[in-house]
């Protein structure tokens, strides 16, 4: 049994023992209350120790229910394979996005091999799988990048399935178009197969019922994502090395656009951006930019700009 499964088992035991302590106290059963209280203390100590051990590494139990699942006995193999593939794709894209603060729309995903999850065991209660990062048993003082990516993935599940349409419209502005596409495939797969989902982390549990899955699917169907690559020549007028954001004025245009640097930007430029000497504001560049457009269900449009490459351009002639 994995630590994550043991945590879920201890959580159930703790709830049952808490109820038994209250029941014994109401009945005036002093001996029973003491026994239950002692067992409760033992379970609580073990539970907190396991939570502390798994506080930083990436481990998640993904459990499915609904049409593809026969209780806790079996699951449709093709459904499970695709669902895990789509979930891995979400984690990989979030992991790559966190490397450089932004994610390009095409090409091989940088760091994908480091974001790969292993199946550690079968999760019971419904039917699912315990997934963990490689070398997950190694202690980590801070959360690993993959753990953060999994937490972001489950938070996005909450945003997609939430009941408030207005809050969803706000939240979608912050979703990278490529991450959005990966989420869309995952929820379409769940909806098509009439499935429900649970996601259990060491310190929190999520449940996404049919109504939530249907809301997510509807929002995905009514949201359109477009990514257009362009090459512009212009002047770098603003730069934030810490956030890795830029302000760029294209030749012949009055508008100044703002966006982020992709992980595809060459290491040379990233080092220059982060150094004291840096890149001089006012320098001209040929910039490869991806324009990500998300048309939301209410008709409003969210536009993002991502620089995927920079080449120095000669000064503009007078």
C-alpha cells in the first residue's frame, strides 16, 4: 500500500473514531470513550507523520467512477489508458510552463522526461491509480516542481467544474492556451465516457461529479483557442527579469504589446535578461511571437503574447 492510500485509510479511521468518541461520551461510557480516544490519538499521530513525509513530493491518486468502472473491481482498459495519458499531458505542460514562466504552442515539450509519472499502485474506494514522480521516496524540503504542477492541475479542474460562470470567465484568462488544449482533451474524454473523477493528494481531496464534468465540457465546447505564430521587428521598450515579461513596440505600430518569454528563447538571451548588463532597452529585435487567442463562452476574448525567439536587428535608419 502506498503512503497516499494509507493516508486515505487513516482519514476514514479518524472520522469513525471521532464519531465513536462523541457517541460514547453521550452514552456516559467512560471506558469506551477512553479506548476510542486512545486509538484516535494513535491514528492522528500516524496520519500527521505520513502527511509531513509526503508534503513535498508528487503523488496523487486519480480515481474514476461512472460508466467505465465496475465498482472497485475493474475499469475499461482503453478508457483508463487514454485518461492517464491526458492527465500526464496536463502535468507535463504545466511543468514545462513553470520552467520559463510560459509555454510555446508547438514542438517538443522541454523537460517532458522529467515530468513523467509512474503508476505506483491501484487506488481503491472506486477504481483508479496512484501516480508518483520518479524518485518520489527521496525526501524534499520544498515542494518539487512536479508536485506543484499536480497541485496546479487539480486547481484547474476546480476552475473548470465550478458552478459560477462569471468566476470561470475570469480564471480562464490566466490559462496558457496549450494547457487549455490539454485540459480540453481530458474533460472531453470524461464526458464522452460518462465518467466521474476524484483526485486525492496527501493533504487534500477533490471530487468532481457528473454535473461538474458536464459544466467543464460545456465550457470547453463553447471556448475557442487559436495560436498564431508571427515574426515582428521592433523595439524592446520594457523588461522584467524576475517575471520574465517584456514590452515590445513593433515597427510602424503605435500599440505596445506585453507578454512573456517562452522556454524556447535561447539560454544566451535568458542569461542576458537576468544579468546586470542585460539587454539594453531600446535595442531592436526580430521577435518570433505566438499570439494566443481564447474566445470565451460569453464572447469576450483573451489575448496573450509569447516570445519564442529573439534575434538582434540593425538600428532603424533615420
